């Protein structure tokens, strides 16, 4: 296993409880994020519906929100502690331990993939493989929604979510760069949205789909 994968798993196991406290309010006061999830739910239905993978689901807050929108969402996360928390907090939903670098899903088995701020820990040299897995598991016509930090740098995060130690790199990317990487992986890019551009922590959403 690559060291960065092991470090990411250990880090999120360590901060799981604190991160869950943060995530419970992550969508509060975020109209654009909520609108993007509603749009994603509509795109899933328009493509025929079916199970949707929330990849890097953490404690399951986005998975549960999608479920509330009528989507058959399930979560996958690298951290066993995160998955344990998600199962406790959302016992009616399905959560599995797994890595997006070796996505444990069958080909053409899901009607949507969402990666909400989970690609930020994937280094550039592993990104093509991850996006290739996303395309592999999606049905033809099915949507992908990716959210991420915007920038052109990477930094090492050494603590967080209650002051617990972490060792994860955070990779910030421009929306046009992510869109181009998606095209290289075989996706059709449908939309880009820049969030909070006048702050010191801008984010972005990119919507794409498997062209079939």
C-alpha cells in the first residue's frame, strides 16, 4: 500500500469523531451545495435511476442527504472508523470500507458517483486511476459530481477536527484542470461552478457524465 493511503486512513480514523461533529453542520447555510445535490439527484433519475456511490463518504452526511432526496445512495470510505460512525448514525443506509484507488464495485453497476471533497487527498499521479475507476463503475449516461478545494498548491495537514494529529496532503486544483482530467478519463463535462471566489478558501463543483 502506498504510504499516502495508509497515512490518510490512519488520520481519518484518528479524527473520526471530531470530523463527524463538523460534518453534521457542513451543509447548513450552504444553498449552492444543497442545490448541486438536488441537481445531481435529478440527473440520476433522468439517467434511469439506480444505486449511487458516495465515494469518500466520511460519516455519511451527504449519503443521508441524498437518501432524503429520494436517491438510493450508499457510502464508501477508506477509514473503518468513519464507516463505523456512518453506520451508527444512519443505520438504515449501506456503508462499506474501500479505497477509491481500487474501487470495490462492478463495472457499470452504479447510476451516479459523487466525490464531495474526497479527491483532495489524491495526488496528481494517482488521479487518472481514480477517475478511471469512477468511469468504469458508472452506467452509460450516469452523472458524476465532484467537489474540491480550488488552488494550484498542495500542503501537508498535520492536525484537525479537535486538534488530533493528522498526516494528509491536501491538493488544491483549478476547475479547468479537474475538467480536463475528467475528459482525459473519458467523461463528458457538463458544468463547472466556482464557490466562494472572494474568500481565502474557494471551492468548486464539476458535473460530468459517462457518455456511453
